[in-house]
C-alpha cells in the first residue's frame, strides 16, 4: 500500500511499516498505530512553542507522541521522534481535551515529536477541543502532502513550522527529506488565514552561511509577507550531529540580516537580551517585553501600538477588547 500522508509516499508491504515508524500495513489496511499513544504531556508557556504573537503570555497544554517522517541528524527530541513505543499509555481524544481543560490552559499544542504523522488523532482532538472553546496549535516540520495539509489547516488555529534550511541538499543530507513540500505548506497556511510563525535552527557549518540566511528571509518576505514572525534558534549538539553549538555571533548575524527585511525577528534557545521583545514595526516602541518566559504586554491597547497607533495585524490576543 502507498501511504499518502506525506511526501515520502512510503510503499508499505504486508506487515510493513512506514519510515515514520507509526503507520503499518496489516492485511491490506493502513493503520495509524500511533493513534492516542502519548509520550509526554505538560503545561508550557505558549512562547516555548515558540509562538510569540498567538495569545501571548498564556499557558498551553502540550502533548506529544512518537515518531517522525523526517530523520534529522541534529534532532533535539530524537529519543521520541526516532522511536515508537506502543506500550506507552493510550488516551482517547476526549481524555486529552479533558486534561487540557483541567489544566486551565486555553490551548492545546501538538508538539515534541512530529504531530502530523498522527493526523487522524490530532484532527479528532482539535475538533472536540474547538467545541469546548480550546485553540489548537501544531508545532510541525511541515512535511505533509497537499491533502494532509488541507486536513490539518481545517482544524488547527496556529502553526509554528520549522524551515530547517534553504537548500534541497541540506534536507537530503541531514533530514532524509525535501525542502519544496515544506515551503508549499507554509504558503498554504498563510493563504488560509491561520496564524503562522516560523523557526529556523541555525547550525554552524550547515545552514548558517550569510547567503542561505538571506535566502530564507527573502523567501519569507516574497511568499508570506514581512509580518510573519521568524524565530532563529540556537543549536546544541544532539543525536548524530557533533557540530559546535551556535554562538551568539551567528545568531546576531541572522538577526541583522532578517531585521533588514522582516518586522518581527526573534532569537531563541539562548539567553540574550536582543531578539526577545516585540517591537512596533512603525516606531520601534516596545510592545511586549520578555525575559525568559516572563511576559509583559507594555505597549499595546486594543490591538494598536500605544505610542504611534499602528494597527498590529497578525497578533491574536486572549482578550482583544483589553489588549
């Protein structure tokens, strides 16, 4: 059987399993063995996803599973993304939503591993959550087929998509995947009107060249718009990759390149004063002040910059009438 979930297009023989490790052919029927199998769950600040413009300052109930349809040599969560433990506890979609409601968080994040390889489970959870007034967030590699992408967009309110590099060679060599489908999905999400933020893990010697960072930024501007937030995140040696950790000089270079073209640029996975706060694109006044995961909305009133009145499109606030 051919699995159409993602661009891998795995052809799975009887008793076989897809490259994601969670979709199997049993008796000529394709099963999602990961349905409801949870590796971890906890309440996080929404900024940890990272989402800086979607209900900033709120908490989010985060749930993760097992497996991934990419095999990145630098994966930061390889212990769950490159394995599948079917013996872990199984939860129904109703149980996940009930746990989120009990936590008091207004949103659920599908995260930690690649959530969209368990699209059927994510869809059911998200639809039930929507009925209960919960937002749904997907932290994803964006490596999905067009049909699966449409199915995800239908139920997910906000996406953080990881663009790992801007060359097909990088994806082939380091991720066993392709770049083009990820970019296509980014465009689909933007066109749908769903909230979108991007993350790029900056790896020394792999995707940190000036030309590649410039290409990423220009692609975002030309295809998504300058108001889409981009998070440059510091890499640390993990899994199979031993390159040195990302230095602050590299992140500063990425920030300088991006700020020439983008309204909102952030630096993550490192303690730096730069690249933390949200600034008004028009007057550069501080809108949201951040120190770690301590958040203060200091320059916004009713969705506008207090100082110059600029309308802050692309931000979604918990109580819009008060922010």
